[in-house]
């Protein structure tokens, strides 16, 4: 093992390998691309109501997690039956982020089919069971939202038919969009074989990094197609009413503390439309007609789904803090709720119960870290 590699086992939780938190077992459900169907969301709402703490937590990768689980086997069976954990061996490897609006609003290419193909390829090959649960695949449709989150292997669409493939921040070359899933898994396979103990690209030594780049260069064309036209970034936050390119409506909302209550999740599922959870912890309800969208706002806003882009809950986030985490020095959730009530929020903030900063944004923000002596405020540059 080289000095750059981790000296302990990756304990990132999944469905079949839960984390023993201070408030009970925690399961994380990977949602490739952040997407979930209405029946699947209904199943998770039932699961957390019966076996968990009654909430679905939205993570900084657009996944969901359930805390305070009393019966991990029963909840795991429910999640498997819902099709949300199709393989126990590869459960934690299915870390795929995609531009949240791809295929619906803007973007150089619709990358939704690539998400499904990439997920299929990951689950089909035993080698990817050895990927760290922290390794991240990114699919950016040209607007830069996913690239800004620093995935380990990223595809960035240049046109509707051509995309660049990156290892960390380094562009390896270009491939047709319909070959993206195959090339991205090839790069990940090289990493597992070259540096099996590395969690992420940042853990590679210079020699290991060079070996992966050399292997990819032999497969990729460094000059396929023409550069695409620079695209406008996604609205930030994606909160409110948006017109899709096909004429349908997309509603974006957030919930306090990124905790979706089971009953609100059930009402969201009852709409019967696709749902996307974003890495910014937004909830997107897609493909609505105007009448349904108006009803959704009227019914769900009083239940706690916030559709106001000016809400402070679009700009603040936190870890679980005490007492849910044994390492936390403060009850950051309670303190953040008080902070939002008392003072205006003028910049992005993340509150953390200890020095680890779990769930922190990848962009610039005010870091509010609990210590034994109180909160310490510093500016993180992402």
C-alpha cells in the first residue's frame, strides 16, 4: 500500500452494510442520477415510517438515507422488493450523478439513458464490487453543474453526440455519447486494477495516475467532433415552477433540514410522476401538466414542501449532529433551525457537528463547525 492510500476499510453505508450511528442503524439508498419512481418512493416512505425514524434524508449526492432503523433485515427486504438495491455485492458502487435537468430543460445532450446503461454495466461486472462506496461517476450534459462537484470519472457532453471523459480534473479524450458508459467503466476498471486500495482518484500516486491515463489514451480519440457552444448553467436553486422543453411543468422544492417526512413523501408519490433528488438536496417533481402542478403546490406547500427560491432552506445544510452522531459536539440541527429563524441567510452555509464536515457542499460556503468550545466559522472554497 502506498502512502497516498487509505489505511482503513471504507465504511460508507449502503442497504446491506448499515452504519451503527448513535441513534440506531443507518441505511443509504443509492439512486443513480437521483431518480426514483413514485412506487419506489412510496415503498421508502412506508419503510421509514415502520422501521426508521419517519424521515427520508436527502444526501449531498442526491441519494436517500434512513436513520434509527429498528429492523435492518425487514427494511432491506422492502428496499430490495422495490427494486432499489438490485444487487447486494454492488450496492455501494452505484454512485452516479447526472445533470439534474438533463433531457428536460436545456443541456447539450440527454444523458438519462447513459445513467441506466452505466448502472447496468457496474452491476454486471464483479470487479466493480471492489470500488469504494465513495467513488463517484459524473455525467454532465454540458452546463457544468456535475463537473463542479469533482467526480472521479466524469463525462461532459460537448454536443448531442460527443462527450469528453475526465479522470479527476484531467481530460482524457472524447468518445461518442453512446459509448460513454463503456469507457467510463473501463477507466474505473483500470483504477481498481492499478490501485485496489484507493478510495478516490485523489488517493492515487503519480505513477498510478499515469498508468490509468496511459491506458485510457490508447482507447480514446483526443479530437473527436467540434467543441459545443457554452451553455447556460442550471437555475440555482432549482426551486419553483419551471417549463420543460416539451411543454410540461417541473416543480422544484426543498424541505427543512433536507429531511422529507414519510407522510409528505407519500403525497409526492401519489402524484405518480418521476421524482429526482439533486445533490443540492432539492426535490424535483417532473413531467406535470399545469393543472396538476397547481394542485401540487396548493396541497404540498402547507405540508412543508418549500417552493420559494428565496427561502433560507435553499442555502443552508447540516450534518445530523448530536445526539444522532456520537462524535458531534452540538445539536446542529436544532441550532440551525434557531439560526434560520433569527437572522437572514446571506450566503451558503453548512453546519457540522465536528471536524469531519459530513455532507458539506463542494462549492464555496461558510463552514460553521461545532467544537468543545462552541462554533467556529471559516470560509471554505470548495
